C-alpha cells in the first residue's frame, strides 16, 4: 500500500568516512515512516568500500553525464551537474511523489525528523534555499542558460542554492523533457528558472526573500546579502568558507560541514586566492592583522606558506613573440604590445625569428629603443625550435609567455595571465580568451561577452575585457598555442625529461603534443583578451573565412 507521504531521501556523497555514514544513518532513522532513504555513492575513479556496500548504495559516476543524453557545460560532475545523479535515480525509481536531494556536507543542529516534518503540509514543486533574481546578484558566475531555439532573458532567470532541496515527480518529469530538448545550464539556474517559467511552484526553505514560505522566515538559516562572488557568506547555509563542525545555534542548517582535512584544504584555496592578490605588494603581517577572519589556523597556514616579505616583488616574465615572414603582422603585434598597459609584471620582450626572408631586422630596429631583444635562426627550423630557444634565453624568469606574431593585445592582458597563475598555485598554464580559439572553443570570447563583434581596432580590443560577464577563470584540459603563459619551473622540469617542446612538431601539433605529454593544469583567464588573426604563415586561400587577413598595413 502506498504511503501517504511517499518520499525518497537521497543522500549524495563521493566520500566514505565514518562521520558521513553516521550522518546518513541519522537521516535514515528520522524518515523511516516518511519514505525511503538511499545512499547515492559516486564511484568515479574508485571502487566501492566495504562499509559503503553495507548500506546497499545506489551507484553513479561521471558516466551519467553521457548516459542521460542531456547537454552538459563540462566534462565532470562538478561544477554544474550535481542534479544528474538525481535524474538518473528518478528514471530508475519514478514512483515517488517527492525526492529530497541532500549533499553529504549538510548538517542540521536539531532532529532531522522535525525538519522534514515542517514541509509535509507544503506541496511546492521545488523547495530550496537562497532564491535570487538576476537583478539581485548580477555577479554570480553561472547565469548562462542556453537552448538552440529558445531564450529566457536574464531578468527572468532565477538562481538557487542546491545542497539541500525537495522536488516533485511532476517537476522532474518536466525537467527531464526540457533537458532532453536542449536546455543547458548550471543546475542552480536551470532548475529554478525553467520550473518558474513553466508555472511550477518554487519556494525557499527559509531566509527572508520573495519566495520564502510564510512562517519560515529565517527559521532554518538567515538570509544572506548578495555579493560579488555569490558565496552566500554571513549565514549558516553558504557556499564558502568550509567548516569542520556546526555552529552553536539550535535547529539550523549548516553547509558546508566537511571532514577536517578536506575543510582545511578547501579553505586554504579559498582564502589563499584573494590573499595572494592582496599580499603581492604589501607587508604580509600588516594585511593579516587587518583581516578579521575567524579561521585563524588556516590563515596562519596560508601566511607561512607565502613568500617572505623580501620576495614581494613584481614577477619576472619573459614574453616571447615568434615570427616567420609576414612582417606586417609582427609590426602590428609589437605596436600593440607597446600601446597596451601592464603594470604588475617586470617583463622582458623577445622577438624570435625563424630565418625570415623578409626584412625582420628592420622591424627589430624600429622597436629596439623600446627594449625589445632579438634572435634569428640561421636556418628555418620551425616554431618549436624558437620556443625552446626562448626558454633557454629566459632561464632567470619566473614566468614565460609564448605568442605568435599574428595577434593584437588588450590592456593588462599579461597582468591578468600572470596574476591568475600567481594567485592559483595549483595551475601551471594560463591562456587568454580570443576571437579565434581553433581547437579549443572554450577560449572563445563569445563565451564571456554577449554579442561580440570581431574587430582588430586597438581601442575596441581594449574595451572588450570591460564587458566580460564572468571573470572567474575556467579549468581546461588544453589551450591554443597561439598565446599561453606558464610557470618557468614547468619548463625547467620538462628540460630534465628530454626538452620542453618536441621539435618533431616544427609547426602544427606542437601545442597538442605539449598538452598531451605534459598534462599541465591549465586555466582560461576571461579578463585577458588577445585578438588572433590565425594561420598567417599559411597561404590565405586555405582560410577564406579569415576576413581580417593581410589588413595590418592599413591599421
């Protein structure tokens, strides 16, 4: 006989610690007469531990990104696809009236039973937290919501915070069809926006917003004021920073509460990112004294891992522009370089030529007094030989930037590339966004600027990055080799493994070989824009779509 409250309580985890298992068991006991509890375990890249097998888990992995047939925003579950395992479970178990989604790092400082009972009388299709409109939090980075034929304006979109939510069977059925029909976006914008637009009931569990259930105002968590990063700080139900224990308030939801080791690791990354920016030119101890941050141990750890005061200097950067004939493009690139601003790096610019038959020496002498250095191969040895030579000539640098000659730079392009690497010690390579990303479409400027119109006008290029809608860097498996920055230490390490770049790939395939062989952790930096003419060393008839080709003489 069907229960009156026929609910599924889905506890999601990729970890298997005793604390997490204990929390699941608390929930399972609390809801025994409200529905069925399931432990959903992520098996991506690992086997199922015996202690998890005892829970009769429902298993999923990143493979469900392919199996469901929905459009995706990336190749991994996080970020953006946390709803996929829920939909997989729903398709296998479609008979529940409601489905609760509970992440492993959500805690409640009261009886779970009383929390879930609070919503038995509410029939909303989607119960979640921190529902915001675009107007309330424009800087949140995940507002993109795409469909091949339909469009929902930004001012009609909603975002929610989804570590804990309840969704009805009818809502899941509609969303399943919507995703199969082509809708694509981060689940925290896709779920509330699509459901609200279709007329489903969307409500907030607590807080004090427009969608909060009457009588639930600030009951289970306080409202958080919108901020630039969208991390929902100032409330117990937030995105960051992480905690390893709950607060002292009773009957409150807390998130994220993680195992100690994971919480420390995440907070070092969270605090370390903005601290490394803040401490780039000032006394570390003075900044740390002024920053009123509760997580003292983590802050101390970050402080002592940072360089000492005497090493706070501008990073030394070798910028290498390679050329082979097409000197009009080389002239344009150097002109653009010196016309743009980069304040936060100590750079040395090199022009490396692969034995051009055109007057490359004349271009060098034109800019010699502005500090450019010059090297020319005696024979035509290929692009990779120039890259290796550039690395050899810049052994004393902290970072290197390798560029083709068919580019036009924007203001602060190098500052942003190097600053992002400096702030993110886990990454080795940074690449800009561009108009011609070739085999790396994730680098396309159109992903970050609405209604982009290609132009190689210097003033218009300088304006591009002021229009970037999402300035957060994105991780990528590889970058386009027309322009990329890397830590010099990466190249030194490669030199001990047979040389940084394989000269068997003199031109095409060189960066493909590099990213495939070395697998450096790489980021796309949206605030760094470099215009790319593309393939100027190849006959123009091969690339009829390049409408800017051979126009530099008139610029």
